[in-house]
């Protein structure tokens, strides 16, 4: 009995409703039905959810899921029997090697990981103890904000514990106005600094998690630097990220720069990165949230409604900018954060923004009943972020 037959049998034995099961794993009923009949293959995260719902061993269900994939690949080939035997032999050899005790390594000095400087974490939630950042959630359900260098503060976050990261590094083009917290004087050093933070992001991100990285470009010596793509390509080549989409954020009005020798900038890139091919993605939530009726042109007229409501939204998002109240300081619009969060995190998920600024990502996560952590080196920005969080009234029931 392979995966599809197993979940069909479990549903019938436990008399569970197919519609409720589909909703619980984030798909529609026709899609769930295809899972039960082998027409479509669910993601690993959905298999784990089904194991919890049915109350069965997750390892057994994942093994059946993998076996069914292998069967679909070779089952109809005349050499399937021989291929299956080769696969069994290979797996047995690997299991034997894994079971053999490894030789004792030569004594070497263990590399020490830099400790988090306690002066960089000024949020009162941690107190004097040595708890990790996530331990604090036993007592605090509102967003946690931490002051300090993102790479150092994130060392308090355990491996593979964050569901989604939505963030915007400082704008290199605004460094001369001292409205962005950029210590590096050289653009190459700035890129390397972002990459070091993204390496920590990859460590703390769950295997099925997502990173949404919004990067603004910059001019140097009258030349556009392609800064977003410099960072994105290095992340793929050096850190092994998988790039799923390069979303063009059309800011509609954009900025009001009026340079006489180049076009006015009205777009930025938001990259969707994942760690593995089995990532969480709720396309139904994306369709519900992506409402083009809220988009407006510069003349104030509503944009045309989507002709086909079931069509997947495109990779150009027309979202107007929002004012921050700080001269020459840009803030991410809430919709730009909401779309990634509802699409790639579950309601009980954890959201991280290592460059949180005035806390738009955390505010949106809070509004969506997600937990969140925000980090920034600018204490004034964090003070504004805390002010934006309105405490929800506690229910007596």
C-alpha cells in the first residue's frame, strides 16, 4: 500500500471529511482528491500535516510518499525490477556505512562561534537570562524587537525555526543622507555584509521556508549598479539559494527624482528564495489577498479587475508607496509584506525581519496572527516599530 492508497484508507477508516482535510493542508478539494488517487504529488510539509491529522507515524507516511514517487518514475519500464534491486542495494550500502562508527578524529581546536554581545540586545523580553530568542515566546506573543547587528542577534535563533523572512536591507543610494544605517563605505563591503546576514537567514529558515528579499538599486559614477542582481546571483552561486521569482514591485508614483539624463525610477525587485524544492506555498491565500481592485493609477482611477479570478497573480505587483514620516526614509507598504506572509507561512508560523526598520513586516505579521521577530541597528526606528503595534484585547473565552 503506497501513499495515495494509504491516505484514502485512513480517511475512510476515520470517517474524516475530504473538504476539511483539504482546507487543513492548504489545498482545494479537487487537488486533495488527486492526492488520494495518485494524480498529483503533495509537498513534504503537507504529508507531515496529514500524518498529524491522522495520528500516524510521520516517518512511515513520508516513506510511502517517497516510495510512490520512485514507483511512478520506474514502475512502467521493463527494467523496473532491475532498477529497484539496484536502488535497494545502494540504500543498504549507505545504511551500513551510516551504522559503522566513525573513526575518532584527530584532536583539533573546535571553532568557536562568536557570542551574542548582550549590549546589542536591549529588548526587555530576554532579561538577564541566557534564553534563546524563541524561548521568550513562552511569555510574549506580540512581536519581539531587538536592537543590534542582525548577524549577531540571529545567533540566538535556533537552526530551522523560522517559517518566512520578509526584509529590505538599507538603501545604499540614501547613505549620503544618513537616513540609512550603512557602516560600509564600499559597495562591495555592503554586499558582503548583506550576504553574511543572508547566510544566517538560511541557517534559521525551516527546510520548507521562504525568504522574500526586497533590494533597491543605486547609481554610482552615473552608472546604475544592478545591486539587487549582484546580491541575488551571489546568493545563488555562493550560498546555494533557489530563486523562485523575481517580483517587480511597480511603485506607481515612485520617487520624485527628476534627473535630466535617466528615466525616473518607479520599480524595485523583490526576490523569492527557498532552501529546497519542497517549500510551503499557499496559492489560494495568494489569490485571495492579491486584489487588484485596491491598486490605483496616478490619476486615482481604479485598475481593471482581474479578468480571470482563478488565474495565478503575475510577477509584477502594482503597489503604491507609503509615507514614513521621516525625511528621505522609505517604508515598505503593508501589502508588499502581506502577500509573502500569507502565501508562504501558516497561521501559527514565525516571521523574521532582520532589517525591520519601523516594523512594517512585524506589524503585518501581528495583524495576521503570526509571531514575529524584528531586528535593527537603529534604536529610533525600533521605537517607532513598537509604537505601531496595537495590543489586541484578550478574549475571556
